[in-house]
């Protein structure tokens, strides 16, 4: 039996017969020189008759090259910088080989070249998460991309150099404690953990070995308390929208907000609507999040909002809208924490309070799973229990 030396431990791959064979990597300098008298540095990766040559963006004086040490001779700042770059590349090679070895995945010279050049981080979770977020950016909604990036930054606050080997159940416990101290609510923390788990699943799918199964991490409830506006509060806002006292800069924001209160549309869908999408009292659109084609009948109040000439002509950002909505709530003496998304909750809750069926609400909201819609039945049950107090007062016996 042939035993590996200590120097060969990480310089191996598993072949089809499941025994270990050596894979060699080395830096070398081409003999040809450029017009500046410098030679190109290459990385060679070999195993048997398989060979990969990778040209590096490094040019050196070949007379100063130490073939044995595979580094430049000398102590000048430029020499030390080049040697540091080569040390960094060697470190990346070791990380890739170690990850493949621990994951029991076969590593070939061609695969090693791809990993090195494409650079998917396989050791540092933070680096992997950032890389994956940017790769997924074309298919993520802008709001989702920003939220995932925010979670990435929060993970970095825990530990900048967070390795996959550091992520265990204690990590998630520490994450909760850290952000609890920063006064974040449970819903936000649970939602962030859900995002972290998504990228752990993605890492596992890419062959990165994890210490724990992400499915065993309990994320908790991410629904939170659904703030909504009562019918009286919606009427108050509608009257404010029609009044001559409203600030012109806030009228468009409130118009979009009320339209969502009457239709249940998300902000992204409201901003994508054109006037031509509204015909004969119906609005037809493809939901940005679900990609589903929806057709919703507009109630009288929504049609009235559409008469405002700037609606669906001038578009707004979510950030600006939320900022103005806070001012509008103060002006209207509505003491609730309201964002644009509250309009969707308002529509759903008031629809059920008015006697609408949950199955119909599911279709109107575009939910693929009725469990998402059932959240609003809990709110209406609380509302119903509150209304029992009126009965108590009505038949109170003296």
C-alpha cells in the first residue's frame, strides 16, 4: 500500500477506481520575452496526461526567477508584491483542493482551472453569498436583490471571514442574539435566516459540504403582524386625496396607495401598469413576482382614482413612496406604521371582513398556495372577537 506524504495530502484527487493519485501544480516562466524584456508567468496543472496551462497577468525578469521556489528573487517592493500575488493564488488552489477532498468530489485539472478562473468561493460563506447574489441578480426582483444584499451585510457584521465550517446551530443562535440586542423584531430576524438558508441550500447544490443540514434550522414565523387600515381610515385617506388641501407632491403617492387598497396589487405591479391596461372597468396585467396573468374588476373607488391624470403616467420609487406615505399618515392623523405594502394587507383584510371568500381572495392576490391567503383569516378572527365587545355593551344588564 502506498501512503501519501504530508506534502501530498491536499495535492490529490479521487480517480474512478477510488484511490488517490497526485495532481501537481507549479508556476513557471516562459522563455520568450516581450518588448519590455519581461517574460510571462504561467500556472501549470497536471495529472497523468491531463494538463492545463493558465497564463497569469504577471510578467517578470526571467533572470530573477527561482525555479525551485517558483518565486522571484530579491526583496524590492515590486518583487514582494508579485510573490504575494503568487502566494495568494497558491492559497486559493489549496482551498479548492481541500473543499473537493472533504466533499468527496472528483477534481480534475480542467475543473481546477474553472474553479480558479470563475472564482466561486467554496470556503468563505460571505464571499460565496455575495458571489451568488450577483449571479442571481438578473432573475431577482430589484427589491429582493436589495433585501438579500442587506442580509449579506448583516452576516458580515457577525463575522467578516465566515467560513462554511463556522456555520452550525450555534451560529444561528448567535445571529438571533446579536440582532435581538439591536432591537430587530423576530419577524425580520426569521426572514433574514430564511435568506441565509437559501444560500446554504445553493452551496450544498454546488457540492460544498456543510456541517449542518439547513432543513434542520428552524427559521420561525416570517409573516409578522399584518398592519392594515380600517374602512374608516381608507375613507379618510380618499377624502384627503380629493380635497384641495393635499400637497400636490403627495397626491400621486396617495393615489397609487389607494389604488392598491382597492385592488390588492403589489407596488411593483402598480408601477408597471399603463393606462392601456385598464379597459371596460377591468385591469389586466402580468404579476411581476409570480409571472401570472391576472384580470381584476375595478370597484368604483378605484376607477375614480384612475381619473387623476398623472396616475400610471409618472412612476415613483418604493423608497420615495414610503417616505411620503409616512407624512400622509401624520397629516391624516392615522397613528399606524404604514408602508406601501400595507395597502395590499388592507385590501385583503377588508375583503374578508366584507364577507368575501378566502378562495376568491387567493385568486385576486395571485397566491399559488392558499396558506399564504389564510393568514388574513386570522386577522379577521381577531377583528370579529373585538366586535363582540359591541354586543357586550349593547345588552349590558344593569
